[in-house]
C-alpha cells in the first residue's frame, strides 16, 4: 500500500510468475526481432567453457554483443563432440587476461573468428587483438595449412568485412545466428582428425 501511494507507476504482484511474465513482456518489447534467438523444439544445451582450454580445442573469438549466437555455435559443436573455448566467465579475479588469451590461442587446434555486423561496427575491441594474436601464430604455420576458419553469423558481405587480410585468404563459413550446420560439423571433425593423425 505504501509503494502504491508513493508512486502511481508502482505495481504490486502477488506471485513471482506475474512479475517474471511482466519482465519478459517488457524485455521482448524492447528487443528487435533479430536480437531474440528463438529456441527450436529441442533446444541445445549450452555448456560454459572449461576454465582451462582443453587439448585440441577450437578457440572462438567474438565481440561481446554476439554472445547469444556464439553460445548457440558452441552448443552445436559440443553436441558433436568438438571441444571449444572462449573467454566468457572463464577468466577470474587475478587472471592475467591478456597472457591467458595469448596462451590459449597458441595452444588451440583452430581459431574461429566470428564476423558480424557488430565486428563491422566496432573498429576497436579486444576481439581484434585476439585476431592479431591468431595471425601472429599463423605466420609460423605452413602455407596451405588451415588454422584460421572465419565464421559469419549474419549477412555481412565477405568482400566488405572489416577483417585482417589473412582472413580474406580463406572462405568464410556462414552460420546464421550461430546455428551449426551438419556440413560445418563434418568439416571440423575432418580437420581435427587430420590434425591428430
């Protein structure tokens, strides 16, 4: 009663369900349809990255705004048994962030930079430093050997992409919204198998 007298905009809910429904309604009203990733009939479970990068893992580099698509990409690769790593919630207090990222890029089997409208817009960002570290490592890799595998998660034009020249030398895989295709999974499994052989 006190809150309703103090503010005409204050609404009182008798249960958590009504409150959560109202929050969800407001959140949906503020989002553009493209910002909301609809879950299919059988949603894939997103597993947080391991604290330490596992052996033979694929390093995913992304702009923070693309996290929902990256989580979907990771879930699809996890489901296929492909180990991945990226930095969400895995860098903790006291971690030397930059050194850990460099070490993981130096250890990973493949580097997957996520290209999007966000990376087009952001001419500065830590993901660009990760891209630079990957290019430094690629200089030590034989010509023709694959290491950098760019993935575009929207309709960004490959020819106009704000990416390093080294990225342009290879074909971009298109995975709309981070939805993993069976062809991409098969290719990653083949590449990882060849690398272990």
